[in-house]
C-alpha cells in the first residue's frame, strides 16, 4: 500500500514538474507560416538538420533491438505499418503475378530516418530492395551491425548516413518512400517534404506515420508516455514540432503529393499492440501519391 502511494506521489510530482516546465508554446493549429517552428534548435549549416534532435535520437544497439525496451512501441508498430505499406505498394504495382513469399520483390523503397533498422529490415524481408538512411551515424552503425547477422537480407538492404535533403541532391529516385515517426522531430518540415517528393518517381507512394498536434497528443505522447509511464525517455518529443493530419496533407500537396488515405493508429500499452482507428488526433499514418504530371500541376 505504502509503495503504491509512493509511486503515485512520484508520478504526480513528475507530471507537475513537467507541465510547468515544458508547456506547449502555442495550442492553435499550425498555420502555414508557423511551419518553421520557433524553437532553439541548432542546425548544421548544410541541410537544416536539427543537431540537438539527432543527438537525442542517437541510441545504442541495446536500445534499438530490445523488443521490450525503449523502442518496444516501434517494434510492435511493425504489425500494423508493414501490412499497410505492403498494401500501398501492391496497389501501386497493379500486378497479377505477386510472389507469395517475396511480395515486394523488385520494389525500391527508401526508408528515411530508419534509426536502428526496425522497419527497413521488415520491408526487406518482404523482398523489397530497401535503402535505409538516417542523419545519425550511431544509428546507422547499429542498423549495419544488426543487418550483418543476416547475410541473405544484406543483399537487398543497405544503409547510409545521410539526410533526406542531401540524398535528394544526388538525383536518386524510388518507387516508394517511407518515413515513420520522423517528421515530428523535424523543424524544417518544408525542405524535408520537398526532398521526399524529389526522391519519388512520378506515381510513387509516400507513407508517413507521425503524431498530431492536439491536447490529446500532448497528454498521451508526452505526459503519459514520457513522464508518467517512462515508456519513452523524457524529452524525446517536442509537442511544438508535432503536425496535424490536415496540415501535413496540405504540406504534401504543395510538393505534388496527393493524399489518398489517412488512418488513425492507437497504441494499447497494456497489450503492447496497435490498431487502426478513425481518430487521427494522436498517432496516424498518411499515404500520398506523387502526381504524374508534375509540370501541369505547377501551372
Ligand atoms: C524515432 S526514430 C524512428 C526510427 C524508425 N523510422 C522506426 O520507426 O523504427 C527517428 C529517426 O529519424 C532520424 N532523423 C531525424 N531527422 C532526419 C533527417 N532530416 N534525415 C534523416 N534522418 C533523420 C533520427 O536520427 C532518428 O533515427
């Protein structure tokens, strides 16, 4: 009883400390001009990458690949995001001869912000040729080490420490771009989405998962996940960088990416399981397709 009381008191103290310290600066929906978020972020000169965020998100192998550890929600998210991405790609292929064993064979997928490789590996296991990129050298090192345990997978999965913005400058093109749980860590969202668009072939799909900027997401993703349950390290997320699905849809359309589906995602921490829901106010997935007539759209 006493231990329970002490735990409750500790949780309450954390919540109060947190709420007074890291209150969101602006609870209105983001207007276009506010998409360049007002934070004290440090950028590397070249590519608008937020160095503080990258340092914070650079984790060790034991963090990335412990399925019961800090990233257990990302591991279990594979149960829902991998079939979602697979169905998006299969819709795009419109082929009748899909291999049952390797359904994504010959599809070139770019995984932006791949971290330790949790999603990249799962997509490569479906037969896709996957390129995982991340701005953190430490995360790429972890991903490469883990991949080296599976020589068969190594033939169709490769990693590179580079940002989306830098890769876009090299003129690479992919059938599908995925970026899961990344854009909520990015300050300069315009240049990030512009890079995604230029990395996609016309008619190609982008799938992103992220977190909406609502009171509910503040309570769920920051107060509950980081401070009350410590499911994620405190300070991992900055609510001011979250983005609502309507704003992301609008931003994508500015770069010739037409949204075809938005799906709410719900995490049950007791079952460690995700499900698809209608509500997109906390976690959601968005699927957009790059316009084939890019030039016409601009006119
Ligand atoms: C929360 S992790 C998501 C990892 C992975 N997508 C997953 O879901 O398992 C976010 C990752 O995005 C990376 N990142 C942030 N900004 C980036 C950028 N501009 N280009 C490439 N990677 C970036 C971080 O280094 C970090 O590894």
